[in-house]
C-alpha cells in the first residue's frame, strides 16, 4: 500500500480522533433531551378512569424526588472526600514525579467525576419516566431505559477520548515540543489514567458499600423480620436501597470502566511510543502508528451508533425474550462491526511492517490481531458469566433445587459454582495473553486490553439499563401501580440482571488485561528486562501481592456488615411505630447512615490500593514491586470472578424460586424461598462490593506503580535490584 504524505496521515488521524467523540456527545444530548420531554402523567386512558390514578402519579413523582435527593446527598458528601484526596495526591505527584503528571492526574479525576455525575443524573431522571412509560406498554418502557443508557455510555467514552486526545495534542505540540522524547511525554500523560482509576476507587468501593448496606439492611429488616418486601413504601431503607442501585451500579460501574479505558490507552501509548519506529524510507507517520489504539477507540463511537440504530429498529419488543434478545444483539453486532473497524483503521495506520525495539521487524497483521483477540475474548467472558449466573441455565437451577432442603446446601453449591466459573474466563485470558504476547510482545497485550474495551459505548449503555430498570420497578411497587405494570418492570429488571452479570464479567476480564498491560509498561519504565521468579525480592512481592486481594475483600465485606447493621437497627427502631400508623418512615436517616458509613469505611481499602506499591517499592525496590503487581493480578482475578459469580447465582436462584419454576409448594413464602433469601443476602456484598471492587485494587496498584516507576527504580533500588538500604 502506498501512503499519503505524513502531514495528510496525521490530519486524518486527528479527524478520526476528535470528530467521532464530538458526534457521540451530540447524540448523547439528543437522547437526553428525548428522555427529558417525557411527561410523568401515566397512561391517559387509565388515569382518567382509575380513581387512584392521579394519586399514583403524584406518588411516583414524590418517590423519584426522594431517590434524586438521596443521590445528590451522596455525591455532595463524596465530592468533599474527593477534593481532599485530589489536592493531596496531586501535590505528591508534583513533588515526586512532575508538575505535568499532576496536571494529567487532575484532568483524569475531573473527567471521571464529570462522567459519574452525568450517569447518576440521567439515572435518577430516567427511572420514574421508565415507570411512567412501562405503565403504557413494555416497548415504551424499554425504549426509555435503553435511550437513557446511551447517554451514560456515549458521553463517558466521548469525554474520555476528547480529554485524553487534547492532553496529548497540547503536550506534544506546545508544552514539550522539541524538549522531551515521545516516550517520555506519554509517561507524563499516564497520570490521566491514574486520575480516572483513583475516582473509580471512591465510586466503586464507596458506592458498593453504600448499595449493599442499604440493600442488606432493607432485606433483613423487612423480609426476614416483618415479611415486608424491600420495595414496600413502609420500609425506611427502601429509598436508600434504590439510591444505592445508582451509586454502585451506575456511577460505580461507569467509573470502573472509564478507569479501565483510560489506563489501557495510557499503557498502549507508553509502550507503543517506546518500541515502535519506522523503517528507513517509509513515508508513514509514526504518530499515527502510536495513536492507533486511541483512533480505533474513537471510531468505536460511530460503530456503536450504527449498531444501536440497526438493532433497535430491527427488533420489536413485545415480550420478555425480545428484551434479552435486543440487548444481546447489541453486544454481538457491535463486536462484529468493531472487528471490521479495527482491521480498517490498522490498515491505514501502519505500513506493511514497522520496527519493534529498533532491532526487530513486525508485520502489520501482528499488530491488528491482538486487538481482535481481546475484543472477542471480552464477549466470550461476558457470556460465560451469564451462563453461571442466569436462571435460564442449569448451574443456578441446581442451586435453587438444593435450597429446598436448607440454606447451607445452597451456599455450598454457590461457592462451588463460583470457583468453577473461573475456568473458562481464565483460559480465555491466558489464550489472549499468549497470542498477543507471541505476536507483538507487551504491546500486543496492551492492544488486546484496548480491543476488549472498544465496544464500551454499547457495554455501558447496557450496564446503565440495569439500575434504571431496577429503580423503575421499585417506584412502581412503592407507588402502588397495577400488577401488570409491576409484571412489565419485572421483565425489564430480569433482563437487566442478565446483562449486569455480563457487564461484571466483562469489567473483571478487562481489568485483568489492563493490569497486565500496565505491568508491561511498568517493566519498560523501570528498566526491568526480566523478572526472575527465583529472585527473593520478587517472591516476597508475589506473596504479599497474592494476599492483598483477600485482605481487601475482608475489609469491604466487613464494611458492608457494619453499615448494614446500622441500617438494620434504624429500621427495627422505626418499624413498630410505622406498622401501628403512629409514624411515617424516616428515609433520610437510612440515607445518611448509608452515605456516612460507605465513605468512612472505604478509606482503609482505598489506602491499600494506592499506597501498597509505593510502600513495597520504597522498602524493597523495583523487583519486589513487580512481584507485588503479579501477585495482586493473579489472585485478584480468581477471587473477583468467583465472588461475583457466586453472589449473582444466589441472587438469581432466589428469583428462579419466586418465578414459581419449582412449583407452587416452593414459591414466595415457602421454606425454599426463605433459604434463597439467606443465600441472596450473603451473596449481595460479594457480587456488588467485594468482587467488583477488586477491579480497582488490580488496576490502581498497577497504574500507581507505572506513574512512580522512575522514582522507585532510581531512588529506592540498589544496583543489584534489591532495596536501597542493603
């Protein structure tokens, strides 16, 4: 292939880099305006005829306002903690790394905060409108939920690409032009990924503790003590529970995947700028080659828009199977179209071959294939997670059958399922790592990580669908809407549970690949040519690293128990007066308890994530830090998959029993159902707090090590690779 002059290729690169996210933002605004124009007035034919129609509409609005106020209260409190953290950590970066790394860090933080804020706002805005439209028909309710999800998905990816692209453009063309090597510039830009992941720590860990404290508290006080559903308007924790869905599953998941995207791109840019160069006489543009992962991620926004229009206009939602079919088609079609985009962008970004590490030559197809392998690996991991957590398949059905006997047998089966469910994802990740490294060394691993995340617009759209539909069902229950409305919201919610499981598997798999990519970037930045397993400092790091995910999980689980106990005590104190009609539920108290407890309890797990690589690096040097990262990744992945899948399986085993699939003698209120509620309550913090939070530990420790690699290698490591004090 003959290339155009380098300036033309670079011009095309910037067009592909900035135009798609701008289009994505416009699309998000259009979808947001569409949702906002929906009037909350119920179906005209039913509100006029039903005596309580207007009362129910007013009740819906009132409940939605409570949820919005609770979400705002959490955000306001969280931003206080965030401000202190950002100021302190940016000062540390400025002092020990560089001022410009600190600027990158702050920009990453602010972008993540903005994306989380938008996601939370659209969720609390769309939930009541979903309830309103579902009252009219299943199809209308589904449209609102999905369109609201696109606001989160497309705005997050668009903002992240624009922010990172502008940072690269300004640093390369103005701040460091002719002053710093290309590879050194991208190491400074890696602070952007650190900022994104740091905010994810607050949103994912703090949000996870909040949502499960409220959920477990509502379950234990309502179902177990008084036989009252968690979404009963009389339950003081019901509003906090619905706020928690947005805090943990909306803002938390969004921040987590934003961090993954930012970190994977930073790792690919750092490694690519260090190892890629052009052959003599080539008229290609090396900058276009280096920016390849960022370019195909940007183009994925257009690909996702095309996917959205094709699928939503091809499938008419009439019954439950249509909802799940539409969501799965979105994932599958976007993966196919993105595969084409990766190949086409790769064809125009690279000549037939480039130099790798100066000495080696590597063909163009060897750079493209790792991104494709990562992309399809993510889809397989997601659907594997669904197999182990959906009640449409035998693993969850087996758990439900064992719960006829006792809660203990159900828990034993659930733990077994979680351990077994790690097999296929780990084989997938191992294959991806092997193929990617074999073709393109550590750069291939980074490309695989970016490839896995290149359908993030659609994945986030579907992830956002879950908490919005869950909230819609809660509002329908609390507002006392007709049973057919609740039946429709249950259909939407059931599909949301399935896609949430796929999203969690995808998030863990992407976190693993991102962490391995960041490890490769750390090794490059710290000048580690080989990490010898026989080196005692590496072994020490491995042992400590393998232990940290267990310590982290223990702390987050205990935090949920402490916070849930506080919510439970508050509910038990209020219930006697509420049931005697002597007092109205005080929702604000439960919201305040959940907010304060979640943000306070996340401090220690957060400190472990950020400072463990710095402490180990300072005390034992760069090889011990390398061992630490490998240990955290290896044990963290297994624990994250098993915890998340066990919890998800227990949750859906309960729903399977509630659906009446085991017969009328084993439905709601039966001993089997009570046993399943116990399993679900145990699994809640596993699937929504400890499991997903491990993503943050894995990634944040790796990106922190990368940013501080030079400090650890130059100031705290001896010539023999051990600690400086020996």
